């Protein structure tokens, strides 16, 4: 199945890089058609992220506190809800995406936040989940994202649970983006655990 020209153009515009304010405006404009477009791309990140988090929680997950970073329209929340997760919080840099996520009714709290630019809101003992693409046009962002995650680890704020590479992440919009001619791009799922705050020493 070939991608419709409109889908290809919208994805190319968002994936084309640019400064953060420009990217966020593009996501704001894409929010209304996002779910439909990523379905055409066979986008697997929400399902994969939910499966990874379910693996991290062998016990019943209803009380698990989860922070969905760059939550978009709430696709990951839908998958998590199907798996029994109920205590979901979300952050995203795009107001348009947050508005769509709010309409799902699946999050306890949503707020604007960009990883690496602002502190992440999360209770002690919570888990953080995020995903990103590994295709050529996204490598710069992926490097910045991983550097931000490494800083959080060094600061003792978060501990890595897993970073899972996925080959068939979503359909590629061009041959240049395709992983080894497969017609798909690759991606990564990250899961981190919030480190407990150490008790204050007396004296």
C-alpha cells in the first residue's frame, strides 16, 4: 500500500528537523490528523511501549504510576489502559497534542514539558516511558534525547530499566529513510524508574 501524498508531506515536514519552536508548531498543526496518519504508517511505538512497561510490572499494574513523555495524542495511554494501567500522567511540548490527549480522558494529569529543557514531573517510585525513531533524519534528536536521559541518570533522578531497539518501527516515507531497504524505519523504546529521594541526614 502506497502512502497518500498528504501523509507523506505532513510526516516529512515534522521529521525535517528545524528548531524546537518550529517543530512544536508543526506538531500543533498535525494533531487533528495525527492518529489517522500514523495508522497509515503502521506505527508500532504505542503497542511496543505498553508491552515493555507491562514487562516491567509483573504484578497487577492498576496502581503503577507512569509518566508518558512526549505523550502526543494519547496513543500509548490507550494501549496501557487496555493492559490495566490506570495511574497515567503525560507531558508534551505541543499544546495541540496535549489537547487531543486530554480528550481521551485516560490521563490523571497532563502538562506542557519538553525533556531536557524543563524538569520532568514525577512522583517517587514512578516510571517514565518514551520512544523515538532511529532513522537518518531523526538521529540528531535521538542523540540529544539520549544525552538528556544520561544526565538524569548521572544526577541520580532516574534509573534505566530498558532501552529496546525495534527494527520495523513504522513505514518509511522515502528510500533514504528506509532501514537496509526494508521499507521501514527503526526505533527505540526507553523505560526508566524514578529513583527514591534519599532521607535527610540528621545532625
